């Protein structure tokens, strides 16, 4: 079986497990994750967040909290012309956000663009992570390209069951430095 077939099977299994998580469990696990992540965010001046999909851990409360500080908080924004993401600064969640191309909350095009290599910390969602910091995404490669350009510390965010001993990888797959779950923080091996 090839890596791509293995990745597809793993994505399917993870999606099935994510579908079983109740909203109440997601809320509790998200609060635990936010409590674990918040001290790490305090030392960063510029943070690239992600807008969680309905089955992902919710880091939005941290974004809301940090917008009140003088930190630079940004989200990926899809650039239709380039068919890729840029990062845009968010200052007000009420006025700066819309539902983008893939059904994900994004900053408006009028929000200040920030180069990916200007971040101290990048929060990264994924289908699965392994102990070597490898990430399994949703299959489109957007985050691999973002992470290839991004500076700073890259922190994968996942449920505990999404953390594996080893996941299939390919040469273009980007790695993270840390993985945060509701119950632990792991620094990648090697």
C-alpha cells in the first residue's frame, strides 16, 4: 500500500472518530487545550491562529482574549487569484471576519496582510500528528505550504487520539515543533 493510500485510510479513520465527539466533549476538551496553550501564547508577539472547523478543537477563545492585547493576531485568508493562503491581521472578530471559500472563517481582504515569516508562533490544525512532529492534513497541502514559509514555533493542535506513534509522510510534508492536546504538550523527537 502506498503512502497516499495509507494517508487516505488514516484520514477516513480519524474522520469517523471525530464524528463521534459530542459538542459537550468538544467544548470541555477545547477549554482544557486553551488553558494549556495560553501560557505559551503570552511570550509570542505575533501569532497565526486557525479558524476551527466544527470537528476541530476550538482555539477561538484564545484569539478573542489576545485581541484585547497589543499582540498581532492573524488568520489564514484564501487568495482566489493565487489559489493559496495569505495571513491577515484580525483586530475585531465582529467586523473583520467572513465565511470563506472552504466554509472556514477568514479575515476580510481589507485586513492587513502579514508575511508568513513574521510570526513568532503558528497554531496548526491537523487530522493526525506523530511523535516526530509530522502532520497529516486534509489532503490539499495548504498547511504544508504555509508551514514551509512560516517562521517561529509551529504548534500542532489535536485531540489526544489524533496523536500517533508514526504517520505516513512524503517529502513535501511539513513538521511542527510541538503538539498540544487537551492533556499534554509534546516536543517533537529529533
